[in-house]
């Protein structure tokens, strides 16, 4: 059993969290000076902060015009595992009535920042904190890429619906209807997973990083080279034997597909991508963060379609 434990926390992260917390304290003091007049903007939307933009998207789909969502990780060109919280992150959190984050050590900076702000927003309103990992029974050491597990988003969406109902009971019927629409819109993803499973269960595949792991498990694929993937995720060095095993899988075409995390690239993963192309092993590019211009459902379906095409390649 491989543990998806994070590499030792580097001091810059600790330092930046600490400075973020002191910035938060300073901002709180400013808030006390200027009072709620500056905080009370024209809109009455519920302020929500999501650590990751796919959770933010789900909040938007359920809250509609009644929520004002800030997503902290939203750049599909950056490696979220290397993210460091900044004073800007801390400031965004101050006013949040609802906070959503992944947990399972994917975003440990959130726990630290929230610890400094306690269970209420800067205005003294109660704050709902939704942790995806808690909803699906995952903990540090488990694969943290929970949003690729078809079980996760329905659970997060239900929790978001309940939090919005509680924060804004006047719009409960809107949130409940939007939740039902959202849950229904996940059905094509489940159908696609089932279809792939029926056709490709047990087929060997590999990946440069574990981001797609839960989806691969749901399809029943035989995912190889997990230790290599973990080294990529943790930004540590893969062992010579793990690298050799990965290269052999590609050169000898022992895998049907290479799943390539285009957000966790380094010389070694790029080399594997090159080897796959030489050996004519089909590749599927996946990202950790939701790309701009698509919603969560479209993003997942596009990646499943791409996997389906790759698996169909002879
Ligand atoms: Zn990752």
C-alpha cells in the first residue's frame, strides 16, 4: 500500500503561511478601524472561497447569482502541489461565509489559514467549512486527487447545497433546484465510466502523476508505476529502478495508454512523454485544475472522451 504522503514541508511554505497569518491579523485590525461600512458592498451575495476552482465551479452552479465565489487555485499551468499561500489568499478568506477545500493534505495551507480565522467570517457571521476529504472518508496519506473520484462531487454538491440553504434560507428553493440539476448533469460522466469499464476493465495503463488515479480505478484499469507517480507528485526523485520499469512499459508497449499530467511537468515526465510517442503508446493529457471556459462536467467528459479514443487505438 503506497502512502500519498506529502514530502517534508519546506520552510518557505511555513514562512509564507506565517506571513499570511500576520497579514490577516493586520487586515482584521484595519477592519476594526474602518468598520463594516467598507465591507458592506452593494451586493448581498454570499461570499464563498474555494481552494480549488472545480469546487468553486460547483458552488457557482448551485448558488448562481446569489454567490460570489473566489477560487484560489485556478491556473491549469501551475503545479498545485507547489502552491504557497500568500497574504492575498488570507485576505480572500476573511469574509467568506462558505469555504470549500479538498483536504487529505492537498491544500494544507487552507487548514493553517482557517485556524487563524476560526469558525466565523470577519463580520462575525457563522462560516460553513466543507472539506471534500471528510465527506468521502479520505485522510492524509490517501491519493489526494479526490475530484477525479466519481463519488466525490455529488457529496460536495450536497454539502454546498445545505450550506447555502443555511446561509440564505430565502433562496432555498433555488439552491435545491440547482443541486438537483447539478446531480443530474453528472449522469453522463457515470455512464461514460461504466461504458469504459465494460470495454477496458483490467487493461494496463500508466501515468506520470496520480491525478487520474480514482477515475482509473472507477474504470477498472490496471494502473502501473505508482511509485514513480508519487515521486512526481511530491517533487522528489524517482528511483533508478522505478524509472527503468516505466521506460520498459513504454518501450515494450506493455501499457495501452500513458496518462500525462500536463500540470506536473519536469524533465523526467517530459522524457516519458517523448518515449511514449516514439513507441507509439497513445497519450492522454489531463490537468489537476479545471481549465478556463469549461465547467466541471465538460472537463471530465472531455478527458474521458480523450481516454476512450486512446484506448481504442490499436
Ligand atoms: Zn497532483
